[in-house]
């Protein structure tokens, strides 16, 4: 794997801060019952597709619920998120750009 020098790593991370963030809703029946091995295989497929797509789209994390998986992505645009889903064979039933992030500190 290509190693970036420290300066390029900082530039890459800075660009991610300013790229739009998206939440993707994936309807997957019985997602909550997927085994650790199945989740690992899905993750590996996702990472392989992302590697091939370059640095314009990044998977941050996902939340598995009963019948859905909610994924957080950073990407230059919504089309890249759709492309990732298509190439990986994943559903992307809803893709919404995150406009704000709030947490308990917002109340302070």
C-alpha cells in the first residue's frame, strides 16, 4: 500500500473535513442477525470497492439495526456514494447529506 508523507496525510485529512458527509440507509432484512463473518465479508467488499475508487469517497462507520444498516460516508458528492453501492452490490435506499451534527455539548 502507498504510504503518504506526513504533510500529504494532513492535507488529505483536511480535505475530508470539508467534504460533504452522508448518511445511507440500507434496507437489509434481518441485518441484525448477520453473523460476525457475514459482517466481515460485507466490510471487506466495501473496502475493496473504496480502494478502487480512490480518495474521493470514504466510509466512516455503520450502525446495524434489525432490518437496516445506516452508514456514514464522507464523499465529494452523492453520486460517488451511489457508485460505491452499485459496485459493491449494496442497497442504498436513502442517501441524505448531513447538514449539521449535534450532541449533548450543543446544549451548553
